[in-house]
C-alpha cells in the first residue's frame, strides 16, 4: 500500500547519487559485453581457479608453505644462494629437516601419481 | 576408536556435506580417527537443475555431468554401483545395507538420497510421458519434440506437489514461449497452457511476477489442476476433480516419491517423505527421534521446499552441526528455511535479451517484490558451469 511507505532521509547528496549512477552506468558496460558465449568463456577460466582455491582451502600445505617461506634460513638463502653440489646434497641427507622435507616431497609425488589415475579415466 | 560418518547419496546435499567434513577433519582422517563414507548407486553426478534448459540447447550433457570421484575429495571413501546402492537403513541398529550385501555401521548418518519420479502414480501417464524431469535422455527427447512441433496446443502439466525444484516448470514454460517466438518463429501457431496443481505459484511476490508474465506472454495457466488421468489415445488430460483439457503435445512433471530403500525401511511419515525437525533437520519419524541422523535435500519432509538452493543451505547447517558434535561442542546451527528459485522470463536471442532472477526466501521471510534482469540471466547461465567446482566442492 503506497500510503504505508515511509520516506526516510538517508542523507544522500547529489554527489552520492552521481557516484551511484556512475557505478550503475559502468555496470552497463559489463552487461552489454556479456552474452551466452562470453559467460561460458569466463566460467571456463574460473573453473581451474576454483579448483586451485579448493586445493588451497583444503590443505595444511599452505600453512607449512607460509612458515617455510618466512624461515630466516630461507631469507638468507634467497639473499645469498648457497652453491650445493653433489657432495653437499649427500651431506644434507643426514639433516633431519631435509629428510622430512624430502619425505613430504616424495609423498606429494606419489599423490600426484594417484590423482593422475583418477583424472586420466 | 574411529568415528564414522556415513552419507547416503552423493548428490548436491550429500557431496557438499562430505566435502565440507573432509576439509575440516583432514587431520583426524589422516590420523585414522575419523572416516567419511559416501554411498551412491551412480558413479556419475548429474546436475538435474540443468535439465530444464537442456531441451533448448542452452547446455550440453557434458556441462551437466561429472564423475563423482572428481567432485568428491580423495579423503572420502566412496562406494558406487551395487556397493553403493542402499537397500536397507536400520536406524535402531545404526546399520545400512547395500545391494552387494555389505553392511555399514555409523556414528553419524546423513540421508540425502533425493527423490525419484513415479509416472505410474498417474493413470495413463506412462502411455504419453514426455518430460524434462527424469533423465538427460528424456530432456533431450523433449528438445526433439519441440524442435519438430508443427503447431497446435502444448500443455505443460505439473501432476502434483511436492516435486523437486517446483519453479522449474514455470521457467520451462517461459523458455518454451521464447523459443517458439524467437527461435522457431511459430509462436502464433501454438497455444501454450500450464496446468498447475495448486492455487499460488510460490510465495506471493513470486506468484505475482509469474502470473503477470504468463498473462503478458499469452500463456494460459489453469490452477488447482492436479493430474488425475492421461488419455493418450484421445490426447486428453483429466484433473482429479474431473476437468478435461486436450493437447497436441503433453509435457509432464510426474509425481515424485522417495527412494524405494527409504520406503522399505519404514522411515517415511503419513505424507510419504522422511520426517525431520524443520530447523535441526534431525530425524523425527516413525522409527523414533534420532539426533545422530540428519535428513537433507529432496527426500526431506513434505513441508520443506525441495530446491537445490535449499539443499545447499541445509547441507551447510548439517555440516556445521556435525563438526560441532564431533569436536565435542553442543552448539547447534539452525536451518531457517533458506531456499530459492531461479526464474527465467526470457531466453536470450537475437531479438531479445535474456532475463532471469534468483528469488530467495526463508520460512517466515517471503521474497520482496522483484523483477528479472539481464545480468541475472548471465549469472544464472554462468552458475551451472561453476556448479561442480564452486557449490559441490563447498567453496560457497
């Protein structure tokens, strides 16, 4: 019922209205650009991004990466990369942290193999 | 001891709950403290919502199917085929049996097995069953029929409620009108009729919009027409109260009912669906009150609307409550009846922009006045491409 509608002053100025109209008119650019094919194309681009987002949101690897990327030894290595040869690599094999990192990398490689079987069908 | 969550059905609601729990409890699963198992007879997921648009070539079958093992987290144990086809659900023994004979016990059970069409529920319907509701093939067949229709009267009949996605037949009618007008250019040769089994079509503002548009587009709508009989030989339908309408092409939404295993297990109430509390979604049927059993999606109570949007919101509430319970908290989230219905009034063509809107509401908060928009059409069109990787994977 029209008489039930109460007019409320929300303090909108002409500048606010101009900004609002500017946004709406800009949205029309997007509206005019879209058709059924462009929408499909946008969706095709978004799909792999969503898969990545799902992966990132569903793993503790992100937490591990977050901390490892801030590790002071990592900072030092990035500033002054140590040159590690064959013997250096073999020497690192005795390091417990290296062994854990290698263990994660190996499990990740095996998981890649299993996942490729799922997706490959 | 390992805690077991058993989810019956890998459709929309079941998959969202499984993926949410798998993400949340990844550490418990890795430590073998928790197991999530999903049972479903089909190893391919189908987005049934897209069936309405399939006859018009707006999507392809490939857009609407996805192997279930690609959309369920590898942390979930999934069983399909005879191993996943549920034949008995014993809520007292906390045990589910599948066609292969395997028995699964559980600590927490989610029943999300959907609804199934039952054309035999209307006399004569199986003699002339053209429907976009039952399968991909049937929807494509409807597409063939409307592509080759020469003129006459097309009757779209919704046999009776409840059906999944009750707004879909209205959406289909508008798409069909656009298709005949702008694509086939035979609109003047076709009389279009919608037979609707109730008085209103959705909540008041929804009803107002679609009633106006049906009139505007010259689509005859006959309300309170519950389908009682189909006379295929004489091309005539009859309502349960004896009114008759003739047709040249009949497109029907058949009655729906729960899966046979649900009926055989004695889980349903007098309305024929699984009884559950409307806010907690916990089982409250003839077997007794079962707090560790949740009922979500289309197999739920008759008075909870059967929509994909509703299933999604229900899945979020059930996931949240399962997480709280497993973590030892008694805090409960409540389902407030959030649901919705994407409505299309115009299909995009070289003559007209597409127009759509996604109306939403909850138990005591009906939708406000709305109209369909052009951007709404594109959002809706885009959604089905993103359905699998956004909604099913429980990202939104």
